[in-house]
């Protein structure tokens, strides 16, 4: 039964994508029922006059920087269909595993708000709560301090709480260095509770070139995981890992930016496969101080078993308290059994120069 349902879902998605890609460019330009009523009753101009709609990244079912009208309409339909599909899947997974109605409403509401804003409607760098990196580096001579708190529930109902701190410094105009760690409070479904220091990460990032015309900004980074977490307590592997990451950033408009990451991690633990990492993040600036963010993150263990590959989606927001202090929050849901079932994160980012 479940296999048939999944087949029905994927077939439905395929048909929807075909319709969006090949038939939407030929849709009638005449107003639909709601628009017709608005024009007849004389309130259509009031809605068009709202300043919010001029910031929509896909206005009138089009992508602003693509001049060909039919191609623009087809691609906007494709993007909208995929975005709504993954949002619906995420909401469905949360509802399925959350018997508490208040919890469902609390989590699903931000998803619906985000989809409405991002698909019908100067924070253009990736930061907390995203794990997707951007191609920009901390300004030379400046420091960046990111402090966060995560609450995670695994698919097996193990729970984990932990504060974390990451400290970055702009070493050169195109290069920064970062050092981060945290503390873990582990509450497994079976067995006793444990707590202790998390693993420590040392990171270097170098921006190869800036964005120009249609070419995105591009950077590379390397991350060394130092095994400071206790292996005996189940808080870490006790082995060092090393990862390399390619990062591309493209500002689609003054209010919308996309970030693409593709990396590879060499795992130090014995009998554990290396990992191919990928993620896509987006940011939409609502006001001068408030932005919405979202991302999908995946890992391929390259072992041929899809059940071992984590895949998750996050939606969040951040708010500029001052020019140098940013508050953020995000909710992540697992899209595969290997990914954490649920994660809530909240934190602050401080920028300063001594």
C-alpha cells in the first residue's frame, strides 16, 4: 500500500512538472475569476498598490532576469511546483509524527507563511540558521561570533540539546578562519543520559572570485573536525574528519539570493564510508531588518544504500537587532529516516572590530 502511494505521489509530481514546464507558457492571459471580480468591484488597484508585492521574486509567474516570456513563465512554474511539493512533504512528515495539534500549528504555520511570501512576493549572505555556506568571507580585520542553541530529536526518539559557539576572523580580503565547538546533553530513548564537550571544528575559507554578470561568486573551504567529544559516552566517533566544500552564491535580485554547496568529507572512523555533501539555500529579504531563509541539505554515503543517506529541509528567519547583532531561529525536519526527525535552532551573530 505504501509503495503504491509513493508511486502515485511521484507520478503526480511528474505530471505537475510537465504541465508547469510545457503548458503554463500557453495559459490564457485573460484574468481569472478572482481577478475579474476584483476589477469589476474596483478594488484590484488597491491590492496592486501595496508596496510588498514589488519585492516578489517571481512576480506575475515570471523570472525577472529572463527576457524570453515563455521560458520565464515555464521556469517560474517549475520552481513554484517543486517548492510547494517539498514544503507539503515537510509539513506532512511533521503532522504524521506530531500528535499534539498545537505543535502541528506552531510548526506548519511558518512553512505556509514562507511559501506564500517566497512564491508570490540587503540580507544577501548565508548565515545562521542555515548550514549552507555562502561565497563571502568575513571582512579583513573583523571578528564574527555566532552563538546558538539546538534541540534535536532523532528518528529513533533519541534527544539532544546543545549550545554552540563559532568564532571567525577575516585574515585577508578574501580569506577567513573559523573555530567552533559546543556542549552536548544527550538523552537516549534507551540507556542513561550523557553530557560533555562536542567535537571542535577548524575551518578556512577562500573566495576565488566575486559575482559578475550571470557568473556567481565562488569560494572553497576546508574543515578539520578535531575529536574532542567523548567516544565512550557516545558523543563522538573519537576520530578526526576532513571536508572540502565548493561554494557558489548568486544574487537573483536585490532581495533574493541563492547559495549552492557541494563537498566531500573524508571520515576517519574505521568501516565508515566517506560522504558527498550537498545543499541549496535561499534568502529573501522582507524588510531592511527582517529576512526569511530556507534550505535543503543532503548527504550521500556512496555505499549504494539510500536508507543511509540523510536528507532534510530547514525554514527560518533572522532579524537585524543592530547593524552588528543578528537574531535567528529555524526549524528543520528530516526527509529521510537517516536524518534527524526534528531540529529547532536559535542564536545570535555578533560582528565587531577591535
